[in-house]
C-alpha cells in the first residue's frame, strides 16, 4: 500500500533556530501534499497545500514566511519552521495524495507526524 | 468556522457493544467523507469512507452511514474491542477545486472498557 515517511518523528530546538521536517511518498508520486498541525486534544488543522513545482497555498492565518514549504519533487515535500518560538511547539503531520488512487481512502495517506518542541 | 463537527468529545462503551460516533457538517459541497483512527503522537490511520452519493458503506466491523439531508454521518463499530480505544476523526473532502483538501472534525475519544 501507499506509504508516507515523515522525519524526524520528534525534534527539540532552541528558540530562534529553524527546523526542517521532511515528508516523502515512498511508493507513489504525489502531485499534492498537505501539512497539518495538531495542538493537544484538538483537531488537525490544515496549514498549507503544496503542489509539485509550484508555490504552496496557505490557509488563512498561517504565516507563509514562518512556515516555508517546498515541494521540489513528486516524492518530497519539506516544511521549515523558521525562527521557531515556544508557541510553535506542536505536532505536525503531512499527507500525500496519490493522484491515481484506487483505494477507498481516495488516495490520502498520512505520515506518522513530527513532535516539535521549542525551548 | 468549524465546517465539520463532532459534538461528543468522548465516548465510553463496553467491550462487545456497539460504538456510535457522530459527525455533522455544514458544507453541502463536500463529496467524500472519511473516518480516521488516531493515537497520540501518531499520524491518522484510515478506517472507512463514503461517497456523498451513497448512504451506507460497510467494511467488517465498521459501517458508516450518511444522511445528506441532515448533513450528518455516523460511524458504527460492532462489536467494539479494547483495541478500538483511540481518538476518531471524521474528515470531509471539499469539491471546490482547492486541491481536494480534507477538513477534519474535532475528534471523539473512544474508550472501550472490559
């Protein structure tokens, strides 16, 4: 089945530094990838949608200069949290969509998430 | 503006009984609905889905019902097992050409007791 690999699974960084999170589709080419953020006991909130080779589309209220998204290939998207602050501490999850899906999940596959802690 | 809502934040069910998780939505343009199971610090795991042109889909112990007129869907788990204890999210796909993004509900924590 479709697999999405997300790394790192957890990262601790100092305030003011930048952190990069990678999302890879391992056995399919994903023209579209999504980045979500989840605060404790809350829902998954979509941050942005990235399409291979073009600029990401950010949801309202998400700072594009703070959360840099790059989707340079059909199998890799990265989220960089720039100048991280403690309030950026959260659980970040990526999702990749297989455009040729033939499963009942409509092609959406999720990564295992990244726990970011900014100290 | 929460377009997908799960009004019960938690549910406790005895092992062997039926678990019913509910989800309401406001956007009539949603065309697919999906249910996910999630553990803390892990990504969501897909369970079952339903197209907006159907009213029921069944897969093993899981059945999803869709009532379009009421903008309501529910997930039935029968029989419930202790391993089903997790947080369940419903998600809806927008048919608006916006890269087919999913909108998630607020989640329901299911506890299956012995």
